[in-house]
């Protein structure tokens, strides 16, 4: 006897649960991921991530994420290549575990400075990384303070680009520095638009350092465009790598009669002699965020690290709820680097 569907017992109707936010992280900045989870009122999902003896990375998700919106926090900081490959493997694991959507939360986007060809036979690795993330299976990228805005166009998937400027501005305002003495300073001509938005938020004038880069990681500050004599100068940049640019600029500002020099930057890359240079430079305070963890044994007391977890957490929540992310910022039109 052939049984038809009509002879099968009726299945009880159930209401499907709404898709949850599932937050995970790689090994590059687990502290930031924990802070984001606390803001969202959740926990970081369990994963096994380890290296085989030859260096290969192994990833296994320890929780069911079928049909869920997955967010993976992984800045591409030092060791850049290790963290990049780890992120690609994590994304692949989620794709094969049937996640509904996979968002790569990349507070610091490594390889961003190689976004164009400045001479013959160079690679454009910012585009290459975008292709790798897409091929791995990411549906969306949430990035913070990309080195240049054009990197968003390298992706064929959705990109939400947010800025840490409001967090830095709020901190600077709490210092109660004399408003009449403040000047926002761009450490080079390439960061003028970024610093102009910062100057607008601080309601202060703008000055520019004329910088010449003689080779990679080597910069020479020539002169200042603008009035900095007897002023409190606040330099603003997206990152500090070897700190050569910032420290040379600080010395130049002091020679030009600046009263005090503050430095604000989003990404504390701090490679090579950066910390030693910052400690010895005529800088009163260096304000950075925790997009990259500070793991060095020696951290100068003049360095202040602010958390971007609430901003990233709010962006994640809005993405999940299909709400506007750009409305987080009151000056997003002015701030396009």
C-alpha cells in the first residue's frame, strides 16, 4: 500500500525564532570583542582556534549558528598575515556551518595603505584583501577609519565604514583646554579632510604640516601652513605606525612656537621604534583607541587608550536590525578621507 502525504500525521505548527546576533572573534583582539559583547548584552561564541606544528591554522565552531547573523571581530594587526588568514578560515567555517549572514568586523584594516600604484610593478593589496574576504564567504564588512575611503569601492559586498572621531572628540572636550588656543593640525596634506572634520567638531582652526616622504616609513616635516605660535596643537591622524611622521611634526610645531602638542590617532600600530620615539618626543599626550591591542611591555604613561566597543556594538546592533549606521555621526558628509 502506497502512503500519500494525506495519511501522514499533521505536524504541530511552530513559530520560528528570530535570527539572533552571534558574536565571535579571532585571536587578534579578544578583549575588544568581549567589550562589544558586554555592550550588546551577549557573550562571545565558543570556537577552537589553534595552530598545527607547521603553522597551519585550525578552526572549529563550538555552537550551532545555522540561520543566524554572525559577526566576527578580527582587526588585521600584527602579525598581519597570520590574522588575515585566520579571519578567512573563520569565515569559511561559518559559511559551511550555514550561517544566515557573515559580517567581518575589522576595526583595523591591514594592507590599507597599498591602495593604489605609486610606481610601476606594484601590487594593490587593499583590493586583494577585499577579494579574499569576499571569496571566503563574507556578506558584509564593518570597518573603522579606513586609510582611504576609496577602499570601500574595492568590495563587491556591503561595506559599513564608521569613524572613531566622536569618541576622541568627546575625550578632548573633557580635558577643558582653552578653546581660543586650540588648533587642529593635519600631520600631512593627505589627512586634511580627516583633520578638517575633527577641527569642525572641536570648533577650532586648522593647520597643515608640509611633509615629504623620502621612502617607506621615513618622513621629513618641512614647514607649517597656519598659525601655531602660542597655541595648543592637536594633531589628528588615522594611525601611528613607526611614529616618524608624528614625532617630526611635533618637533616642528614646538620650533614654530606651539605651547603644547597633543596627538590623536585611531589605530595604534606602534611598530619598530614607535613607542620610544613617542616617549622622547615633545608631546604632552597621545590619545589612541583599542582597535589594536597594546601588548608591548613598555607603554609610555603619556599614551591614553579609549575604547571603541560601544561604537562598534551600536553599529552591529543597527546592522542586525536594518537601521541606519551613518546616522551615528553628525558630520559623516564632511569626514571622507
